[in-house]
């Protein structure tokens, strides 16, 4: 197979592997430092300190971008007993949280490798530093309550050989008052309840796949130097897109009959978004939804403040800012096709929702399906449907995710146009 000419590939191009390559698992121990609103963090030792175990699984999509799912079981093992953990609900009952099983957190991290993003990929580099936004759910066995969770973290790793690495992470995450157990405040409005998490452990790469730089010596799959389904990625600043559209939300507060969503829980709004495809299979999108601020529904009751009074609309409605991790189903299972026009993607979602009528902000987590149809090299149309859950502050319900048996949430249906900011086509090798 002929060599690829030097001027074909943009700077920083690398050859990716298939979606099923470059996976890893992690196992570690951690310490959490609770930070409930209204309590002096200087007293976190010993009032807010606990220990636990972590298990993670992740994939490196490109050298600069990866995903990780993680489970943390905290304060549940007698081995890590701390009788002075007063700030783990139930409050000021040391030992009760441990006896009931502590808490479980399930989170997803979007990892950005700083050396690979800013200095380019180096196959021989043994250390790495990552920043990551985080989202998920947490459940406290001590008070039988759960909550959405959002946060941010910083991590590093050191590669021992082709399979083994050491890692260390530190993150801060915000939750609602249901998880923390502080009844006098509500979570991530003007104040926050949350906790730091510090962990160390070992990482095992499940294969010895490495990314390969694309240059004048790159040969195609036929000589065995590249993997099946390999494509050449571009730099971080390529493959971006923007979207604009209209949407309808269908509110679903806990304890309300969804059959009455028309008209009590129906709202309309506008959406704008920006995103990037890191590889044909995986991309990110940040979306801003302004709801019930332009298009009034006089029968609306299920967005706080409750009641058919139009206050929510008069005060500006609500705004949701969210991040989506988009998985292109066709490219994952059938490989990349440059001529494919219709694309189906699924995505987990996390973000914050702010209700202007009651001056409250709450964490949001959800899932959705995205469909796009490419009209030409730059223009596409899209249609999305997703469902997200949030805490009780933003809707008419009184309980939300502060109890384990129900949740406040809403469906969102949106349509619009998508504009690619460049020639967003990956190149098969």
C-alpha cells in the first residue's frame, strides 16, 4: 500500500483505533472530606472525613480526550471505621452512617489530557495530567436518600509499562441537601452542599493498543501497521459544530399524574448548542436551553412556583445548561462511512438548571437520543428527545430526588439546524 503524502494530514493528526480498543480498569482507595453548607470546613477533621473503595473503567478516545465511569463505595467497610464522622447523614449520630452501609456514588468523567492537547501526542510520554468535569448520582444508605451530582476534578497518572499505571485524583462534587441531610438549606442554589474526594490506585490497560501519529511514513491497514476502522483525527480545534432550534418540554414532577401534562406541564423554549466530534464514534456537546421565557402557557402549573398564575413566565422562566457525551451508534457498530447522511447518537447528560422565579439552581442528570440528517457538507437538521431528573427546588413537586422512590424531571423534544464550522469529515486510513 502506498505511503500517504506529507501534505495530506493536518498537524497533530493521529490514527485512532476501533471503539473497542484503548479501554482500562482502575482500582483504588479514597478519602472524602464533607463540605455541607453552613459548617466550617476547618473542622472537617475529624467531623467530615471518611474512607472508601473505588472501581473505574474508562476508554481513551483520542490522546487528548477520554471517558471514565466510576463507582465509589464510601464509609461502608468496618475496616475504615470513623466514629467521629458527624457530617455524614444522619447528622451528629456518629457510626450510624457506617452501620447502615455508608453511601454509593456512580459518576462519569470527561477527561482532557493537558499534555496531549497543548503539546501534541508523544508515544513515549509516561506521565499524564487530566482535568475532568464529572456528573452522576449518589445514594446515602444512612438516610435512604439520593441526589444528582455534578463536579470537577484534576488527576495524574504514571505509566509503569504498556499495561500498568499508577493514578491519583482529586475532585469536588456538589449534591442536594437530601444526600447531606441538612434540612435548613437546599443545595446548589446560592449555596452548596458537597464533598472533596481524594483517591489513589492502579490502572490496568486491557490491551496494548497505542495511538499512532499520521505522517509521511504512515501506511494503510493492508501492511498491518494500523488497526481495522482506523481514521485520522484532526487537531482539537477541528470538527466543531453549532446548533440552534426550538423545543417543547413536558414536566414530570413527583406525585403528579403525567396524563395531565397537557396543558399543566407543557412549556416552549429556544436552544443553542456547540459541540465537537473527537472521533467518529464519540463527541461532546454543550447546550443552553431557555424555557418558558418567550412562549407563555397560561395553564402551566407544574413549574415552580406552583399554580396557574404565570409567575414563572413573568420572572423569566428557567434556564438549563447541560453537557452531553454523544455516542454515534452507526459508527460504533458498523464503522465510519464518509458518505453516510443520517446519524443516530445516544447521550448521557448532566448540568445545572436555574429557575428564575424562585432563584434556585439544582443539578440535573439525564439521557437522550439525537438524530441528524446531513443536507450538504456544512448544513444538517437535527431532532432530539431526552429525559432529565432534578431536585425538587425547580419544579412544583415537594420531594424530588430527596427520596429514593420518586423524582422530579422533564422530557424535552427539540428540532433545529446544525452548521459544521469546518469540513467535519474524518479520513479513513
